């Protein structure tokens, strides 16, 4: 199905911290079609400082009482000009959203377990994935790491869905001190090979570490990558990542259309 | 009344002047779901060599004011795979296929052109003698009048297809290159390719893209591109395909008035893949407002009479 270009209105802007916010965008049609792991290309309408759109995972699909999508949200962390503008956005502002785009996660079902691993803003694709997994009745755990306890968001949401939470912070203010891959590695030691699907999203060094841990414990692993993207449609060849299929030579593939979700074992990390 | 948007490039009749720019539209099929490929004037596919190329390591692009710098490094599947895997599908969709031909030597341009000439479904060859992002070939030919002539005349002997050398703006006198191309047997010229550019990350004091240097495109370059098209239009008789920063009908008309017969849109397609129908509607609207039946009547219709002073 072709992506839609929706001139969405900002319905709400929830600032979660000095850097993070959640924008609610009136792009119901995109919400209806989105599968967990897919993204939208976003651009504040009328913004003149930048030209290109930016990719964002669809964070939540907001539904009415009968379950029909009425909006999507995106989880934003300010880092550059567009993300600053999105942090400052006011209700009523317009934001162009193109999507849904990209290859989604493959949701597993019991007896397999689903373990999601999020680092910082890498939490973004896991709210919709957790919903899909909950609907399928798959036992699900979220390993979630951030700089500090103040940057661990949405814990109630995952709790309500019955997701087991394992937390880690760099400063030790909540959960285990250090990297989230440490508790992941320990927990996997007691799992039978092939019993646990690992999903990861976050900074690339974390993704590489998760893929290594998953491989060592013989578990399947899907990672969602974020590379500098130009168009989101496969037109520009900017967002490439090196991937090796089976015995073939490694090659650059476009993460917008061959990803952003990849088999973690196939990526050749820098 | 429906207005006539068709234009002619030599023997090629296009339903409208909008062509997807090379490197900005994949192999065309990526956009199959959002654009009716047969409704475009043409689709110019990503540059092709004889063999596959892997391109530069990412990051490959950086955004700059009103534009972007890219150094993709001509990642591509090579001409043989293109002919096998992509061309039949493009043909099925009724696309008028322009192929951006690359080479590291004159012989490679000739070989790639021969392969494409024997395949069914190619409308024209755009000779990429202007890519700023590769070490050998490309822009080396486009920055020397002799190199330009050498590539164009060699390919001329090897194909019956229309050939359209794509000129670089990274020269002092672009019109002399258009002339050299015309003299060597080109059917048209296209311009501009990107401007060699650079952006530094001042926080890290390092390059923003792996290749350090890249090509600047987007609205930032448009006024320079318009000027270059106008200079060429005064110097050559063959049709000109103009490009550089086109985002809408107004921008398109600027190039046509300066003397371009058709245009290409690149960077703007990244921002809005639905740009094509919007530009076409804008062109229709312009003709309507000005009571003009045929868009082609506007080619080169720029009137150099000084503007009337507007006093505040
Ligand atoms: C990401 C990117 C890739 C490009 N790749 C090619 C290419 O393969 N061959 C070529 O002749 N021009 C290439 N170009 C240049 C464009 O075709 C065009 O000449 C230039 O971008 C100016 O037009 P625009 O401002 O509308 O983008 C590329 C441009 C961009 C931005």
C-alpha cells in the first residue's frame, strides 16, 4: 500500500523532560495502516531553516473508545533544528507526515517469548510492538536503559500491558547501574536456544552489543537502525547500512526500504 | 480547456517537461506506488557503470541552508542487472526511461551505452560527465572541453539513441561545454549537476560526511542554475534540460523561460514525493491565467527588458 502524506495538526505536546517530548499528530489514516517498527517522515510545515524530512518511529496509535485510530504520536528527543522545533511545537501547528514506511518487526507468539531492548529514544517502536505482542498473548519483557531514572518514560503503559520491566541507568538512579545489555546477557543464560525473540532499538553500539549477545546465546534478533536519511522512500541511497545475507558478499542496502528493521545477525557493524 | 504541456527533445516527444533527476528517484520503481510513472515526462534512473559499485561509506548527506550536500559515490547495480531486473518493469509501466550513463574511461561510457542501445525500452542516454563524487572519470571529462568532446563523439558512434551529456556547473564558462557537446553530436544537454561543496561540524572539527566533499543541490543553487541555462540557451541550438533546486511550477517556468525545453526535479522529490502532480497543476494554472495554449511557447520567452521600478 502506498504511503500517505498527511498535513497533520499537533493535537498535544507532552514534554517529558528538558529533552524529550511526545507529540500527538492528527494522522489517523497513517495510524490505521502502521505496523510496529514502521516510521513516518516528518517535517514542520512552513519550516524554512531545514528542507528535508526526518524519520520518526510511530510511537503510539491513539484510539477512540471503540478502538478506531484517531491520531499517532512520536517520541522526540531534541538534538538538531527539526527536533528542537518539534520540542517547541504548539497545539494547532501543522506537521507533514509521510508514511507508514519501512519494514516492520515480526511479532512472535507463544511458546516463544519476546524480549524488547530499548536505549533512550530507542523506546519509540516498542509501545506499538508491545500492544501487538499483548494482543497475541506473547510473554513480553522490556529491557530499558537510559542516562538516568528521569529519562525512563512510559513505564506505566508497559506495566498495564503486562510487560515485565528490567531497567538500567548510566547513573544508577533507577534499576541496575550501567548498560542494559548486562542484565540481558545474564537473563539469556537460562533460556533455551531459539526460545526468545530479541528486538532492539537504540544507539548503534548498543544494537551491535545486543546482536552479539543474542548470537552468543543462539537467539533470533531483530534490530531497528537509524541512519541519516534523505527521503525514506529508497530514492537517494543515503541511509545505507552494510548487510550480509548468508554466503553473499556484504553490501550496502537502504535502511529505509530494506529496514529499518533488520535481522541483527546480518548487519556488518562499523 | 486542457492545455498542451508536451515538449520535444529531438525525436522524443514528452507529454510534459517534468523528468525525475538521476540519483533522486532510485530506479523509478521505488516510486511506483506514489507516482504514475507514465504520467511523468521521463524518469532518469541512478547512474550506471558496467559493473556494480558500492558507493561511499555513510554518512553520505548533510543538510545545508536551502539545500543538501551529497556524496553517495554512485552506488549502483551496474548496467546488466539494470537491463535484466529494472528495465522490463519500467517498460511495463509506460515510463520514458532516461539512463544516466557513467564511466571511468571513454570506453566504459561506450560499452554501457552499447548495452543500453541493444535493450528495449530506453528513451535516451544522459551522459554523466559531471558527478563530483568519484575519483576517476565523471567530472574529469566534464571539466575539460576535450574530455567532453571525446566522450560525446565516442558514444555518438556507438548508439542511435538520443544522447544528452549532463554538464557540471563547476567550470567558469559552462556555455563553452554546451557548445563542445553540440559540436560532438549531442542531441541535447542537461544542466546542472551538483556544485562541489563542503560542510564542517564545528563541534567535532571533523567533516559532516565521510567523503568530506560532496555536491550541493536544492533551492540554494537555483539562481545559479537558471543563469547557466540562460547562458547555454544563447549559445547552442540543441534543446536544454534544466535543473537545480526546482520545487514548484514557478521554478519550472523560470527554467523554461531561460531557455530550457524540459526540466528535472531531484532534491524536492525527497521532501515531497507527490510534487509531480502539484507542479503539473501549477503549470496548467499558469497557462490558464496567461491565456496560453501550449507550454512550449514559453521556452526561451524570457524578456530581458529591465523591470519597472517599484517605488515604496
Ligand atoms: C542524493 C543525490 C544523488 C544524485 N545522484 C546523481 C547521479 O547518480 N547522477 C547524476 O547525474 N546526478 C546525480 N545527482 C544530481 C541531480 O540529478 C541533480 O543534477 C542535482 O541534484 C540538482 O537538482 P536538484 O536541486 O533538483 O536536486 C544526485 C543528486 C542528489 C541530491
